């Protein structure tokens, strides 16, 4: 699937779009999220986790200070990283980022533009752009 554009008018719609796109993800995938502060990246992850791990009762929130949040499922886990506070590749090593690729889950990264060259070439991507106060354009490319 080549890049597709979706339009959201609310946080709930952003979650619903992610929920529908989650079917394109499977264990071993990396999803890179791009977008400015407040674009809706975490809301998008909330929708993904709701579909991918319906049994997960843990609240999905931004891992800005924790760096990574792990959501466990019966078959696999989702690892949600936030690169906003990561300064360099050494920091990525210190939080064991590369070790997560051996765990067989789905890795989702926010602020991916900060370390885009260190992410797998076959990553799937979602770019979220603000359009006014509530509107969002969501560009998803799951072709890799």
C-alpha cells in the first residue's frame, strides 16, 4: 500500500483511524511516527493498542519521561518509544532500544525524525500534521 491520507477532526477520530490501520501491523514491525508537539501521535498509538492488544487494560500515555512504555499482549507486546528527550545514539543504547528488536513485538517510535537514519529501512511510517485547532492530516505508508 502506498502512502494514504486520512483526515481527522478530533482525538477520537485519530484513534479510530489508527484502530483501522492497525490491521496492517504484525509482530516484528517498526512504526515510525512523525509530527510536531500536540499533533496527536500518542492518540494514534492509543488507537493502535486498542486494536492490537484488546486484552490490554493499561492506559496508553506518552512515554516522554519514561522513554519507553510496554504494552503486553498474549501473542506479542507493543513497545512505544518517545525520542524527544534522547540526545544521541549513545542514549539509545543506554535505554536498550536495539535490544527490543529481538523481542518480536511491534516497536512504535514518536519523534522519529530525530533518529530516522537509525531506524530500520523497512519501517512503516505515519506523519501527522495539524490543520487548524482540531483537524489533522494523517499520512500513512505501510508498504514496507
